[in-house]
């Protein structure tokens, strides 16, 4: 959207009319970038079956292309341990390896990786 603003400017004895054009879209984008709040995620580098973080408990602020991630490792359908961080280019994935199931989940709202 383009907004025009009319401004009178006297020059010598004549009055000239200037037209200034503002690109409202540029202004809106600049304002919306400042209004976006960063995504916060839980970090835990070792969470045990007792639902307690043993190592690396904190929070992280997701950077560009990052989301909150949780990796859970199951053996015989019993949760053995989990890992939570901010992860770049995260994607949901489940796979089996050495009698264990690895469930990798991603989400994009504050502290969501503690719930998935």
C-alpha cells in the first residue's frame, strides 16, 4: 500500500506543492519485526525416567530456522531417557536402532518441548 502526503512548501514568492510517497508496507514490516517475541525452549541434556533433568537444565532462545526439539529414547516401550534443546532445521522423526526406539519431535511455541 502506498500513502501520499501533501506538503506545501513556499519557494520564493510562489507556493509549490510537493508529494511525498511512503511505502506503508515497509513501515509495517519494520514494526512487525520488532514486535515478534523470540521462541524459548527448555534445555536438558540428560533427563531420566524419573522425570528429572540430571544434566544441562536451562532454557535457550531459538535462532533463525530453529525450533524446540525433544528426543526420547525408549526400550521395550519404556522411556529410558530424553534430551531437549533448540534445534536448527528440526523435523519429526521416529526410528528403531539396537532394540531402542528414538522419537524426535519439534514444536514452535514457548517451552513446548517439555510437553512432547
